[in-house]
């Protein structure tokens, strides 16, 4: 069965039948190679035709064509933002529901931007709605969902940190990881949060509860958060790491500290 496949190591090795299924939205990608191989324009066209909304296609394709730089992430954002605007104009909650629960992981990625770009929602409402995507079983959806909310988190940083601190106690490590990853001072493929680059201290309310987290996925995020901070506030990170090692000398904390100090120790 295709859902149990390991996935090809290069795009040229993806079986044509699998690529066709991916572009029709009949299955989800199983690795980064497949994720990069999906033709999002074709997937979009197929999903709109399948759901009898061909009138959305023209405006959405124009958004893609107007992009200065076309990458998987910029196209993803353009489609998601465009879907939000088209469904808003047409009061089309049904299609939002379709993509939010779609088999295709790329469609679910688009859905995260319909939350992140919805200015009618409060920050609390956005975070409540994004949590199901933070818990998604697919790596791509989990990455895109924090990027979709990153501008809102940065714009209302204090409230974001307060709300996300509660997520650090969640039983799902994917949700705990969102709290850390979405607030990284520098992050990956996203704008920096200058306030946390200047003063990382407010982030400790999220990091402290996770300093000995049992999940390696969470550990990597916490370590990377502090490594980000070390590039502008190295003394702060050294002090925190020393404190953690004294108070919590677990193998989990030791791993986080090693990750956090890798730039300083170069």
C-alpha cells in the first residue's frame, strides 16, 4: 500500500503512479523528496475541480505567478492566503473544512494559512484553531502551521508566550514542540523576532518547563531556540545552560545544552 512506502531518495525515482496520486490529493507525502516533488498548481487545480470550485483557480494561479520568488514555501503561502480570501468573499466555510481535513498534507498546509491570515480571529482563537495542525502526524503540516502563525505571534509576543506556556504541559510532544519552535528568536525560513534577539529572557517561561523534556523532537527545538539566542546574547545562553546543568543534570538536559552551545563552542 502506498501509505506504507518508504519514499524515494530523489524526485526522479518517485514512481509515476505515486506522483500522480500525490498530485490528485489521493495520498500524502512520506518524505521531504516527495513533498518537494508535488506540483502544487496541479494539486490545486485537481482539488478545485473535485470540489466544484473551478472559479477559484484563476485568482489563485495569478497569486503564484506574481511571486517574486517561487519556492515550495512561498507557493504554499500564496495558495493558502488566496484560498482564505476567495472563501471569505464567497462565505465558503465548506471548502475550508475540506482542505483542513484533507488526505493531502499539502492541502492541510494551505489550511493553516487560512487561520494565520484571518484578521477576524483573535490571537487566542488562532492558536486554538492551529493546535490540531501542530499535532498533525505529518512533518510538513507541523512545520508550515507555526510559520503561518509566526507573524501573529511576533506581533503579540507577550500574549503569545503566555498562551503557549500552557502548551508546554500538553501530553502531545508535537504540541509542546510548537510552543518552542514558533517562538525561536531567529527560526528557519521566517522573519526573526527582534525582541527576543535583544532580550531572550521572556522566552524562558516556555523553555524552562521543557529543559528535560523526554521527546528528542522537543529537545532539538529547545536547543535550537537557545542556539538562536546565543548568536546575539551568548552570555545569557551560557548562564542558562550552566544553571540547567546544575539543577537538572539529566541526559535530556545535557543533550539540549550541547545543542544550545554548538555555535558558541565553534
